[in-house]
C-alpha cells in the first residue's frame, strides 16, 4: 500500500487523459497517470492522423500519443503502463487499485475511453490501421477513388457509409439481416446514394492481406441465407457496429447512460461524485475525435485544479 495521497490520479491515457496530465502537471499538481491496457488510447491503432490541427503533413497516431506523453512528463506528470482494476469513490481520499497495489488521491479524472466493437476476426489486429478501421471520419480520406465495405446496419453504419462516399468510388454496406436497424431518415439517405450498394444477409467472416504488403486486399463474405461464402477484393473495411465505453469498474458508483457512457454535468466535467471528473470518449458518444477528447481533457484538468483549490 502506498500511504502517499496524490493530488490527482488520471485513469487513462488517450488524447483526453494525457491532455489532462499536461494541464495538471503545469499547475504543479504532479498528477499520477495510469495508462491502462491500451497506452495512448485508440489513436495508437490509427496510422496517419491528418485532421489534428497543427500537423499539415499528418502524424502517425502512436507518434502523436508519444509526444503527448513526453510533454506531460516534461512538466512533472508521473505515467505508468498499468491497468486500474478497482476503485472506491465512497469516501475521500479516493482509492485506486492496480492489482494489489493501492493508491490514494484527493481528485480523480476518468479518461478510460471507449473501445470500438469489432468482429474479432483472425488477422484483424494486424490489419487495423492498414485497411481496417473503426472511424470513417478519421480514415475515410485515405480511400479516395477506392472501394470500401462498411459492416453494420444501424445509424452509425449509414452515417459512416454516406460519409465515405465523399472519397470512395464505391461503398458496400454489409448487414447480417435483410432489414436495417437504422432510423428511416438515415436509411433512406443511404439507399438514395448512388455510390452505396447493400449486401443483405451478409457477414464478413475473413480478412486477407498483410500490413507489410499493402494492407487489406480482400474479405470473405458469408451469405447466411444460402450458407455460401465468396471472396471479394476490397481496399478498406470499416466497422460501424458501435463502441463500448470502458466503464465496468465504475458501475454502481458513477452515473451512466443506458449504453454505459459516464454522465457529466452540463458544460463541465463533473460526475455525480464530487472530486471525480470524466473526459474524452468515456463520456462522449457523439464526436469521438482526438481534438474533442483533448479539449475535454483540458476542461477536466481545469475543473479538478479549481475544485482542489476550493477544498484547501
């Protein structure tokens, strides 16, 4: 057990968590950052980031997160590649566990992010960022005049598919059923788009290609009505089957919506527990961009700094 009580513990290390660390470190709060199972967050599985302000030539996602980390460390943040397994917010100082190690803190910033749902196919991890993506807004630009396939049948699949038609010459939407879950207005918009073709009762069951040899080359499709498979050459595949916020360890303590996203108070990062703040994709199911996550991390850090000053 570590008897020292920290000013701030930040749980998570994507654009939100590391931005919060930069701000809290510059305020001499010496934040302790637990980077979690995916240090650097979702940007570490994005190859090129071209829509973050200040990088006209783009930057690799992992390189950007490494720069965020070094900047936080430069100002005094302490960062560890450790995964928080349990928390207790019932009294202050708050308790945070990493396995059997106990840490205490006056304030906590939750920046655990969200994880894109995927099909867990063989070869998927290797091809993520090399033709396989879970963010059309992030990666659509790289598929100019190419053919891509979107997996899903809800509003997000329609939105991603329609967005991709700005760049791709052809967009296939593969849905495992013969009717969409999407709202009528979103479905109609996609159906009217000449660049979109629907593949009904179709499941993607295989990915083919290699990251060192041009990335994704083709997919294996299963027609689940006929129980027949076929191979289709394709340049890109986008998952649009939803995201899952990483909030399991906060259940029963922090208020969440029906999907598990943390609920923060309007116009700030306060949760229902005073002294616990949330930022980034763990409380944002709408935008899910690096720049919005960084902005909310800034807000959480300022909220925590001001709250700590009031306690003193």
